[in-house]
């Protein structure tokens, strides 16, 4: 499940994901916000992952389409999580993501928001 974060700095969109991520989460929650951010210029994206029970094949496809659809618009992505393997993979493969990518621990959420908004 993915829910929208409120009260973020101007120009930043953010989400909290938990449990199993489905294609509908991307289609109904993430994609509309990304489309709006891309139309206004830059995509500055924060995702908080407290727990993770997997991702559907359709969600993986939606994730790939989202990244490719607006390559030039992505400026910064912050992953906020205490899930070690997720942080390690993001640090290893973040260079494949458009824009800058950085990971933060859950207790560093405010730092992540400041960084992504810069």
C-alpha cells in the first residue's frame, strides 16, 4: 500500500509505502502526483518504507515506466528506511536512477526532506 505524505516542502512529493506494493498503488497514487510534478518542472521525490512484504510484477512494470517517462525531470530521490537490504541496493544501484539518489534512516526523515528540497 502507498499513501501520500502531506505537509512537505514546496516542490517535493512524497509517499509512505508498507506491506505489499501493487500496480494500482502506482497507477492511482504515485503516477498522478509525478505527472503533476513533471508538468511544473522538477521531480523531487521522497519515499518512506517502514516495512515491505513484496511487490507485484505489475508494480515493478509501473515503477519502470514511471522512471523512464520523465527522465529529464527527476532531480532528487530520497529513500527513508531502516530496511538494510533496501538501503544497500539503493546505494549500489542508485546511479541507474535518474537524478540524484540518497538513503536516510527513519529517524533522519527531516534531513531527507531538507536534502530533497534543495
